[in-house]
C-alpha cells in the first residue's frame, strides 16, 4: 500500500473514530457531573425539609 | 402522556441505528473510491462539519424544543410551514415502503448463505430470484418465494412499532447495534487478513488530489453526508421530539455524525479488502470488480463469499446479517417518522397511528415483491432521494434561515449544551448548506428532466419517478389541510410534565 493511501486511511479513521470517542467521553463526563449536581440539589431539598 | 427515551444512550443508539443503513455499507466505499480515493476525505470532512453536524443540531433542537412529529414541529414554528413537515413525512413513507423489499431480499440471502445457494453465477441467480421483468410497468405477478420472508419482516417491524419508542425502537436498537458492529468487525478482520486486501485498500484510499478540482466530487461528498445521516425527511425531528428538553443536542449531533461516518469508513475497509482479494483471485484490477448498491450486495459479494478459502457460510451470514440489522434499525425509524406525524396532529392513540401507517405501507410494499419490484424500486429510490429529500432539505434550511429567527434556535441548542455553537452555525446553514444542497438539487433535477433515468422507458420514469414526487406533494397538501386536534399548533398547550 502506498504511503499516501496509508496516511489518508489513518486520517479518516483517527478523525472519525477519535472524534466519536472524544464526544462520547465528554457526554459521559458531563452526565456524571449533571447526576451528581442533581444528587446535591436533592440532598439540600431533604435537609431543608428536615429543618422545616 | 407522550412517550420518551429511557436514556440518552437509548436515543443515540436509535439515531445512529437510523443513520447507519444499507448505504453506509454498499454506497459510501464506492463513492469514495471513485471520487478521488483518499483525497475524497477532504470534501467529506468539510461536508460533515458544514452540513452534516449543523443540520443534525438544527433538527435535534427543533424536535426537542417544539416536541412533535415533523408536521406539528413545523406548524409550531410557523403555521404556514406545516406543509413541509407533511412533505418530509410523505418522503419517509415512500422510502419506508420500498425499503421493505430490500430487507426481504437480504433476509432471503441470509438463508442462501448457508449453502451458497447462488451457485456459480450469482447475477443470474439474483435476477431469477426476483423474477425480474423487462420493465417497471410489466409487473409479472407476486414472486411467491418472497412471501415468507416478506411476512417475517412485516411481523418483526409491526411488533417493534406497536411497542412504541422506549419499549420498542429503543430496545430493538440496543440489541441490533452491538450485533451489527460485531458482524462488521468479523468481516473487516477477515477482509484484512486476505491476500490482495492491500490492493483493495490502495484503490479506496490512494489520494488523487486533482479530483478535488472537479465540482462533482464536492457535490458527491455533500450528497453522501446528506443521504447518509437520515436528515431532512422527518426522522431526526421525530426522534428528538421524544427527548427531555434538558438535552445536550450539540454533543448528541457530534456523536451521531462521527459514529455514522466512522462506521461507513470501517465498513468500507472491510468491503474493499474483500474486493482486493476477489481481484487477485480473478487476475483483474480492483476497478473492474468494484461496484455499489444492489449489484455489489447481491451479485459481487456472493461471488466473493463463494471464493473465500474457508468458512464461506459464516461470512455470508455476517455480511447479509449486517445488512439486515442495519436495514431494520433504519426502517423502524423511517416508519416512526410517519407515525409521529399522524399521532401528534390527529387525535389518535399510538397504536391507531401505527395501524394507519402500517396498513397502507403493507399493501403498497407488495408492489415491490412483484417481478417489476427492483425496476420500480430503482426509479423510486433515485427520484425520492435526489429530488424528494434534496428539495425537502433545501426548503428546510431556506425557511429557517431566511423566514425564521435562526438565532433563537441557536440559543435553544446552546441552552443545555456543554459546547456552545457559535454564529458560524447560522451562516453555515444559511450560505454553505443552502448553496450546496441547491446545486445538488438543480443538477439532479436537470439530469432527470433531460436524460430520464438509467435505461428505463420514459413511461416507467414518468409513472414511478415524477409520479412518486407528485404523490408526496398531493398527500402533503391533503394532510396539511385536514383539521388536527385542538391546539396542536400551540407549543404552550403541552403539559409542563411532558417537557421535563
């Protein structure tokens, strides 16, 4: 296989599969952040209820 | 209470399952190889960034904000835009009807793979299997050997559709997508380990930079992105309308696009490795063997499968099994786009909407298991894609970027997204996407008007080509004029609970 063909194949694979991997990683990171934020707000709500 | 996806992962698998279809496997590899090879990746990436992802963000934002199938979503944006929603739904309906036939052929070929029943001449076998007649208007009767797989496919699809979004489509995609990936992975590993594979990959990836001077290569890149992502024909609008409002649509669009195009690149590596092996076996050049579409799947590939050194049945089942899972996940999304259209405008339950859509689809799809089935399918497919979807896409971006406040949609998109999209998005849709889709639509339509299509008689083309477009336009008009349920156009009539 010529160098040009190998380089273009790698660019295609890294560009698309890498892009997909990064996007999924970001989504997972932020979904954890959102769910822990939700837990915090829930905990606050419970503690306020107790105070009340 | 309107159904919702159980999770974001469920939605993404369904959206990717919709985008990943037969074209990813049997169209992209050939389009790339014959439009500059590795050099094609440049316009391809450019089209993903300037059209694919922007239109996905647009449709995901519209769906989750206006919360209805295409007609209702468009009606809630502007009363006069509802027609476009129905036109997109009718385009989806037409595609859903003929898609059945292909999945029926694929299911049959999974069976033939066990014994390589196609024998020494797969081309003749396929034409005899279809009972192909000499013209689209010469039906030649229903091919009874297709009836059993036809009933099986219909039963499977109806079962999934009646179960709805979260229990039906989401569940089916959670099962089918991993299977699809494993099947293609087996084919790619097999392909790469065959003698001659590098010749196939050389043919697909060797960059011909001079091809980039040719405008048709850029139109082909935009066409591939546009048709591959299931955009502009009501599917992504319908799917995203079942999302919670607090959804990161920018990230979702990025994942859907990169997964879809990453998959077709992966499948292309498998397909051309095997083409390279075949060329070596037959002592010819890869370009003599390379093909696309129905010919690649049902004529070239069976030849390749028969010539493999071992485990021929396994690899035949892997190939046609991959086409089957890709086809089913696309087909249920196409039909759901139509079901959402009826369910959200008219006062009918989900089950009734499914029945209203499946019964006429079933009746019409019988047309495609007659002797003229493939002739009709070829013409209908060409027109509904190159004229139907292309015009729906152009009208969509023109209406939103010139007759609506696109900035409002950009802010809706950014509201719950971790990465905000800048104003480049507005200009990309308003200028780049509009021009390129417009050029694509103009060239396609002009070609059909002056040259007809393929070798078909003009009567065939007029009835099944232009006739199909007219069918979609007329029914879109009719459904637009019909009265919907009270307040269906009013966004704030939706209960707060439904939105979160």
